[in-house]
């Protein structure tokens, strides 16, 4: 906080289009919302709803065609494909890349790397947690997870959620972009839904679950299971 003011991520009227073989695809259509510092927000939506495009714009990787984004601090991204973020030959080398690029002194880099590895309880094969360790080492106050549960088993999902919980407790601002609401919605203070590039819901997780999520091609995680016959999508 600065004085009595609340620091926020502000997304204001963001639109983005791409040229395709079939013409022009509108990935985002006038999307607006704000996220207070220290909040955890789940942004849900089917594949192709515009979640990853929005993530790239918030992080400054690409510019919107119209509208604007302002962030109170640097953004760390954890991509769906963690291999895209792994640069070093060992976890320690990889986690050190960010702080080194920030021109930090060697002793400070070493300390940040050790602290990040300890926070994530990292072993060599846990690629997604390695990507998170890289963001922690750079001390980014905002961390965005893009489909963090892709290709994870039950144990992996629980590990990611434990890490998200610890980041929340630390006061980090966390955005989780996913269609797998049943795995993380309880972690959220806020729930936003994108559908075909538009924001169609913005409210509490409880209120979101009372909506007809199937209309936006998202399965409501409160669907009941009482027999084997229910276990079918």
C-alpha cells in the first residue's frame, strides 16, 4: 500500500484482434476489470476464450489494439508449457537466470535462489514448480498462472495449490487462468469468466457457481456424482 490508496491492476477496455486465413479473429473485445493488490483471482473460460492473450497483454508481452493496462508492479508468468521457461541445465541455474538479468550482486542472487528453491520444495522433475521458483526469485509481486493444472496428476495439483496458498499468505497478487474450476476456485477471492473474447461474469466464486456456466462452455464443478453413471462428460 501507498498511504491510504489501494494498488491495483487495471484493465480498461482492452481489445485485440489477429489476422487469420479466414479473416480477422477478435480475441478480446473491450475487456475491463481491476484487481486489488493481494487478491487471488480465477479467470475462467473455454480454450480460445482469450485468457492467454489477456495474460500476455497484462504482462506487457504484447500490446492491445485499443484500451490500456496498468500494473502496480512487475508481473511473473507461469506458462502452461513449463518447458518454455526452462533455460538452465539444473533447477538452480534456471532459477538464477531472472535475478542475474536484473543485475543483482552474486551473493544476493545466491540467496534468492536458495530461498526460492526452499519455498517450492523443488525436485528436478517438477517443471511447473521450477517455473514458479523463477518468479519468486525475481521478487515479482504479481504472478499469473496459465492453465497450471495441465498434465498434472492429483498430487501435482495439490502441490500447485499449496504453493498458490503460500503466495496468497505472503501478499502476492495471483491470477489463475483455467477452465478447470473444480481444482482451484476455493482459492479465489474473485471469479471472472471470459467467453469468446468478452467478459461475461465478474463477481464472487459463490455467485459465479449460481450462473449457467455451461452456457459459456464451462462445466459447473458443483455437478453431483452419486453413481458410476454420473461420471461422464
